[in-house]
C-alpha cells in the first residue's frame, strides 16, 4: 500500500502521524515533525516507507519518529529515532548507520571575526595540511593494535590523558568521550586494521571542518552560558568513525541476518536486520558499536588537537580554542525515559536509536555538563557547504522524541543527481562571491555537497524551535570550509 499525504493525521502545524492501524504489522504509530512541503518531499522517496517499517521492530515503544531532515537511508530513514524496551527489545545496525557516531565538535575562541579574517587563507590551508581528508586518506602515524584497542575502549578520554587534549574537552563531550560497555574483543581484526591510520582524519562525503563567525544571537543568556558572543570566531568539525564503523556495521549485519530466524524475527525490509539486545549477537554488536563510537570521539579529539596546533602556528599561542560541546548523531544508547504503559506513565530503561538525529537533553538532566544544567544541552546542527550552522539548546518538550532532534538539513537529492545538476566551478564561484574560503580535494565532492542538494537549514531549525523541541541560541556563518574528498 503506497503511502500518501491523505494517510497522515495532522496533529499540529508541524507534527504528522500515521496510526498503527494503517498496516497490520505496525506495533506503534509513525510520527514526522515537518512542514507540509518537507513531508511531500519525503513522500517522493522511500524514507516514509522506511519510517513505517521501523514501527514493526520488536519491543518498539511510543512511536517511530522522524525529524524534519528526514531522507532515505539504510533500513531506517536518516533523521529517524526509535526506542525499544531494555533488555529484550532489539538493536539494529540500520538504526545507527554505517558511520557509527558521526557527530559534531564545536570550538570557540575569544577572538572576533576581524581578528582572524586577514589570516583565513593561511589558517585554512594549514588546517587542511594537518588534518588528512578524503576517502581512504590516512594520518602519518600508524597505530599499533594495542593503541587501537585503548582507543576503542576509552575513546577521547584515552587521548586527552596522553596529552592530546584537555580535561575540559572531555567534560564537554557527550558521555565524556567514551562508553564504558565498549569491548574491543568484539571488533574484527579487519576493522582494526582498516583504522590504524585514521585517528585524526576527516573522511569524505558531507564531512567538513569550518571556521565560522557567530552571525546572530537569539538567546543572550544561554549564549553567555555557552561562551558565545556576536562576531566571535568558532571552529566546527563534522566526522565520525571512518572505516572502523563501516566495517563494524558490515560485520554485524552479516551475523544478524543469519540469526534472525532463530529469534523468530521477520522484518518487512531486509535492511532492518536486528537482534534482541539480550541475545549473544545483540550484546556483541552493542559492545562493538560502543567501540565505534569511542573511535569517533577519539578521531574528533585528535582533529581538534591538530586544529589547535595549526592555529597556534599561524596566529600564535594567544589564540586559545575551547570545546563548547561534542555530540553524536549516529548511535544507540541505553537511556532512561518516561513512557506510557497501559495508561500509566513510568520511567523505563530503553535502547534509543538515533540515525542522523542528535541527542538534546533538557535543563537539569544528569548527563549534561554541570555548567550547562541551567540552560540545557548544547545541540549542534550543521548546515551544508556554505550555509549557516546553528547552536541550540535542549528543552523539556523534547521528551516527545526521547530528547532527540535533527542533525542537519537533510538531503533533497542523491549525490549522483547533485553531480549531474551542479557543476563544481559554479558552486565555487557562488561561495567566492559570499567571501567563503574553500579548501577541497575533489571537484566531484564539491558537486555532491552543493547547498542546493539539501533542504533549507533555516526551515528545519525553525520548525524545531517553533514547536519547542529545541531553543535557538546562535547562528554561525561559514568563513572558511575545508572539505573531505
């Protein structure tokens, strides 16, 4: 049965629902936070169908949820959120993605745009030099298996303790930069070998580094708590677990495929491979995924260490870069949330899958840094190449989505279509006219990531702000973009 706009119930201006009566196997309703225009775009591809398929996951609670950046993914739609019961609900690699803990790190300085502007070309060139980028590109240092195991076990915390960072970096990082349940013995040797030269590297696709300025402040009090002021220079890093996360996902998709009949799991889409978290396969995948997440936090930690070194070399030691926050947007976490069972509200442990969706905890939540508890967790939503990024804060209303939000604008078209439609030279010309410095390795990568290939980031952010899932704090305008291949 093809999904159409008429199949949705409009709950509010930006919330739509397909009831669980729509198909026999649906266990919960499917919800999308979107404008009508965004919803119509989503109906042109398989993303809404994928969202409905996730409602059939064993153990799923409340709703299958999609954010305004919804687009087609592997199994789950990107921008998707689903929570299952702990420990007997399922865990699914497709609900996390191949780039485990792809995420954002934001650094801020005490300097204004005017202080840095004369050196933009030189600084961006030096950053590109010290942070290898592109498909398969590695760092100069090859790590031993023991060093990789330490990173898989202890993440960014391991690097900071070795001198590649500061205590504040770890304090202002989701989960303090590592998940304790990580067990490197459940990561294949192939995955470890592929990652030995990838700590501190950017990767390809939509991954980027940016030098930005704080263009607008929406909430002065929260911005002050975050350390932000107008015209301030910031640095943003967007990357994940590289080859290690991809190999992890590939390994466990194969293992789970063969075991689903054993657990009497039959999904409507073969990409929704899963296993009960309490099963051998579920436990092993969760431990391996935690290793992938830890690797990604370590990767971003080494990147920002090298950015600091590049900035210090070009601008002097007086330019200090501090971590505002680091947050994942491809991950499964064990968290406690309020859910309704038989008409009664209770707090329950859940396995929360966020696929292209970012955590957004409210004020007072125990898992956010003490200094942010009065205003809520910083939420980082990046734009596409050449468009603004946003800093927001989590709110209490976020309980509707297991305190989750969008991770970006979301693609409107495939990379192949973008290459066909948007010549790289035209995109580069447009960015130059906006006075944005661009450092890149591939013309194809520029076309793939053309701003026109993505939804309007302002529309996505304004939806989240208007319905109260997030609170806008600041808009960051790109000054220099360093792209992966």
